[in-house]
C-alpha cells in the first residue's frame, strides 16, 4: 500500500515515536508499504522553521531517505482538486495533503481531526 504521512506523523516518527498509535507504527514498519513524505510537508517544515515556529536543525529530506521514506512531489493534477474542496480546514498545507491523497488514491496517515472531515482515504 502507498501511504502519505502528515507532517506531524513524520516529526513523531523521527523524534517522538511513542506518540504514534500502535496501528500507525505497524503500517510504517510494514515492508510491503511504501511510505511517502510529501514535498508539501517539507515546505511546511521549512516555512515554520523560518518563522521560528519549529526547530529544524536537520535535513528532513536526508532523514526521510535514511528512514526508508520516499519523497512525493506535489503536482498540478494534485492542485486541481483544491478549487472545489470544502473549507472544513483552512490550513493550506493540510488542504494540499488532502488533495494529493485524494488525487492519487493514497491513504493519508494523520491524527488531525479536521482532516477526517474530508472524503479522502485515511489511516
């Protein structure tokens, strides 16, 4: 299965794995799954770091690769879904992850309750 992980799932996986639910850990460790970190999440982390809202003293792309996590570009086709997406959630990064998950049919692993309001595949 192909799985897109939300930004907080990535941060927890690399720094605070005890915050992950057992089912999430299982899916992240399952060798048959391909785990993706979206370019959207990397963008979010870098913008928050530049604003002083997140301490990123590491290279998240290198950490992802070292951890066996694949990088996933955000495409124009992914973006097309944003036009008609309801505004249950106003965070632009989360909206882009939802659109990417929906467009590609890859479940999104998240603990964000607002993201659960959308009709996209989730774990």
